[in-house]
C-alpha cells in the first residue's frame, strides 16, 4: 500500500502545481512572449508564498506582480532602475 500512498501524494502535488499555474495565468500580459511569460510566471510562483494578500487587503500581491514586471523588464529588455547615463 505504500506505492498507493506515494501515487496519491504525487497526484496531490501535481494538482497543486496546476492550480498555482492556473492562478498565475490571469496575470499574463498580452504583449509577453512565451519565453518571457514562463520566466515571469516562475518568478511569481516562487515568491507567491511570501506575498500572499493579508486579510486587511494591503496589496502584497500587487507588489509581487510589480516586482515581477520590473525583474522581467530588466532581464529581457535591459531596463535599469538607474535610468540613462
């Protein structure tokens, strides 16, 4: 029966990953390429546990989404917070 328990645990894990990916999909920008979106989605999912919206609605998820865009712009477009020289 250990094999059945392991299979159930794997199925639960896969289901959780699918739900997280479906949740993140709503934040994809229409102008993002597949490569850009995959990288930004991974960023969002990796940091999501630290940025869950608290019950008071202080907007931590908005902060995470903003940071993911800054990170993607820096990585793919070469944008810098320092501005032009």
